[in-house]
């Protein structure tokens, strides 16, 4: 097969998963004061994060499983580093239902075997090359669509688009196909709140990717699909179902989080013009500024785990078979770990100790790529949009969400060129 | 107990009496060496426990495994004496070794 397969759209082509997002992630302005209140009650609480935030429960979880929230940095970090007790089986229910056999749902020893293979192509050396060959062209092309206007909504005209542009380029998908891919990929995650739609989207991606894999096996290029289908470790190729789930997950894991992370950093720089100016003058501050944005308002507030045995954990007895909410959003604001945790400070010495990329064996496989993308995007914005500031005639940026965070607009002005 | 010296990028030095059989990464973490982050907890996936090892004349250290070597090919600012400290086990032959920590982990 040499022809690129076609993706089939949803039966209801007008359905927009983007409108349903608040069902899944919430629309809270600022969950942190409430998280601080909960954290003061103790490091471990018997509660379901979705429920305490007033969201509907995740319908994929077993209804009778008890829920526990980990609030302190120490408890969160300890759980992530104890995978034999705090297992990733929790993701079998939701991610497993939409992505299939994914590295995110696996535990040792199966996890390590597959992780090592995927990891190879996401290590810093490979990723650095993508910065120039993939990320820069996407970033510059987007900036050129509005750079002459002197004003923009940096979310809808930039951050919401560039990480997905990077993925389409990495997978070598035509841009029209990319849009349907994006829609299906977001729809499949709605499985936790709208099961039928989620399953339909997951099935459609499930018929597309095996064909794409076959096409790239027959005609390998230098794209990520070709690279992964040919990658082997100890003489072993990745099984097709594991590859398919990986591609299904890419949009959410690589696109959605980077869009959110970049938007959070920009929102906070616009809110603190002195720090933006310092960064513009001294770009060596950028790596730490990225870490601080991820700490201060990391896009993913909560990670889940499943207890494999009973455990006494920070003074609370947690039975086997409990759903654990590892509250990275609370750990990242824990005053026991971070001084003045509610202050955004791009010079914070330990900003990089945040748990926004998780920790332990499942730590974000794309973290190096995320940093490269954010670095390229912010540098280009600072270089090409002089005098960048929040548009005084428009409402200021407001982050939203309880599970995942993002501002839906970033209205700015700058000197046109 | 073998004595190990950790030197942070800013020059701050810490001497640690390490337990035999422990990894160098854990010895550093237990002693509060900030530059050894080890965010994956020793599963050889994150590269954030990277350091440069200098052995005393009498010292010795086994070569990195194929898997560790593959990861070392990818660290930022790799050098001849780069190691992942989560893969180095404390032995009597490590007494007096010095571990310099790079500016950026990853």
C-alpha cells in the first residue's frame, strides 16, 4: 500500500468535542485556595477530586472503589516513586478504554520493555534536532499570519495551533487530515463523560493507524511513524496494538499539554511585565521560567494510581483496590517544598522540582520535546513581537479548569512588523 | 563506609559517607544533594541524575551497561566521564570518588 489512508470523520460531523471540554476538565477560575485548604487538613484525604470540585464522577471507574487524594508534596512524590504499590492500572479504566494497550496503563516489567523503545526517539539529542527542523517552521509560519496586525489572541492564533502543527509534521499528515485527527483525538478522551462518542472516535482512529503503519512500513520516510515502526530494541519491534495506542494518545499527551503549558507561561509573563522584560533581556532565564510556569499552574493538576495492596501511608490506612488522586497541583504549591508557593517567580531556585511531568517510571516521555517546543515558541514571540503586552481594551487572561488548566484567550498588542 | 564527594554546579561541595550496595543516586538524594534530581526514581528514563565521575587513583568503577550507555549518548553536555548515578552502585573501590553535577539535568 502506497496511498495514504483516509481518516473517517464522526457520524455527526458537526459534533465539537471542544465545547464539551468543561464537562471533563471543569471551568474553575482558581482551584488553588481550595486545594490549600484541603492540604491543611492532611497529606492524605479520603475523597474523590472530581466530586469535591463539583464535577461528575469518571464513569469508567469501578463505582465501589474508595478514592483518596494525596495533597502534600512528600506524599505525592513518594507515591509516584513507589509504583509497586501505586500502580498505573488506574488508567486501564479511562485511557485504556479509549487508547487501548498503552504504556500509560502498564506496570513493570511490561512497561519498561515498551517504554525503552519509545523513549529512544524522545531523548534530548533527537528532540533537539526537531527543534530546528520541525518546531521552528511551524512557529514562524503561524506568527507570520498576524505579525503585521499589531494585536492578536495568542491562544486562538498561536498556542492552540502550534503543538498540533508540530505533531502533523512529525507524523507527516496532510493538514486537512490533521484537523479530523485532532477532533477524533479529543473526542476519544470524552469516554469518561460521554461513552458512545468516545468509543466511536477511538474506533475510527483504530481503523486509520494500522493502515498508516502499513503504508509507512512499505514507504518509510523520516517522520515519527516511520521511525517508530522501524525501531527495535534487542531485535524486537513494537506490537501493532501498542503502536496504535501510542499514536491515539499523541494529540492529548503531546499537543494538548504543550498548548496549555505554553499558554500558562505566556499568561503569567503578561501578568508580570517586569519578569517578561527581564526574560526578553536575558534568555538564559527561559529554561527556569518554563519550569516555574509548569510548577505555578501546571496544565495537569491530577494523576491517578491504583493501590495493589493495603498500605499505611502518611498516617492513613489505604486499602488495596483504591483509586488514588495524586494531586500534583497541590504538591506544586506545598509551602513545605516551595517558599511563597503562590508567587510566580521565574528565578525560583527549585522551580524544576515540580511534579507536573509526574515522576517515577511513568514520567512524561515527551518532557524534553515539550521544553524544546516551549523554548522555540517563547523565543520567537519575544524576538518577533516587540513591546508585547496584554491588550488594555480586552479582558485580562483568565485561566480555567480543575483537572486541566488553560486560558481560553490571551489578547495582546505589540509593534507590528 | 566509602566517602563520596558531590560538587554542585555552583561549587557547593558535600561529602557523603555512602552505604555499600546503595546506588550513588540514592546516597546523594538521602544526603540532600539538590543537583541530583532523579525524577524517575532510578528506572533509567529521565536522565536527571547525570554526573561526571572522577575516581581516585586507586579507585575503579564497572563500565556502563549497554542500556545506560544508550541513555548517556543522549544527555545534554555529555563528557567522557558521564554516568547516570542511579546505575552506579557504591563499592569500597568508589571511596574518594568525586561527582560533579552539570548545570542542567536532562
